[in-house]
């Protein structure tokens, strides 16, 4: 039986490299994993005043969707050495109400993606720091993708070396998920 894995994309930009990488993960998914992008851009900012018996419908839908998943992959750019607000908001919404986190025990992984040279190192580690606190056992295989603007050819095809990186990432993540 396949493990259902949520992919959260931390960039809302129409031509987002992060979404392109997320779509490549889906294209390359190995047998045994069923990857799906879970949209996070329409949720209102987390505000405990709204987390009542009738929280925003988008929060409820998001929480219920993540509950059905067997794991999660975070694909994130880096904004000012950290993660974008939209991704942090999704992490926060899923962590509440206190004691009802949808993240606890779901094996996770992170891929950071940037046109720059650092591979979005800061964002990668900020995701890990936030979700480990919430009980997400993180895959030890990390992926940092720098210079992403040069990793797709004129037809939008991913270069072979990066495709191989993603295949290795998915293989390691699959092995990680199967431990839980």
C-alpha cells in the first residue's frame, strides 16, 4: 500500500522554481509513495482568536488533509535567511489547537530551492527546527538546490544531475517513511 505524502510549497509565485521542483518530485515519485501538493496560500494568518469551535474553513480543511497523510515534504525558498511567511503559517495552523497538532509523528523531509548559491541553507534549517519541535521525525537526507534558474533547459526539462539528486532524495525519504 502506498504511503500518502503531502508536499507543502513555500512559494506562491506563479512561475515558482519551488513548485517546479515539487512537480518534479511528483513526476519522479517511486513506487510506494503517493505525492500530492497540498495548497497553503489561501489560509488566513494564524490568530488564536480565530481558533474557536468554528475556526476558518480553510484551516479545518488543511488540518483534515494533513491528518490523512503518512508524511510531509517541505519545499521552500529562502526569504531573508528564513522561511516564507506562508509556509510558517501552514506549520502554525497545523500545530494548533495545542495538543492537537497534525504534524506529530509524521516523517518529514525538506528541500530548499533558490536561484542563489547557498541552496537556501537558512530556510532548510529553520523548517527542520520548527517541525522537529512539533514531533516531526526529519529524514537525515537533506537537499539544497542552488542556482535553480540554470537547472531547467529551454523546454522546461530538469537537468540530469538534479533529476538524479531528486531520485536519491526520494529513495532516502521512502526508506525513512517506511520506518514509521
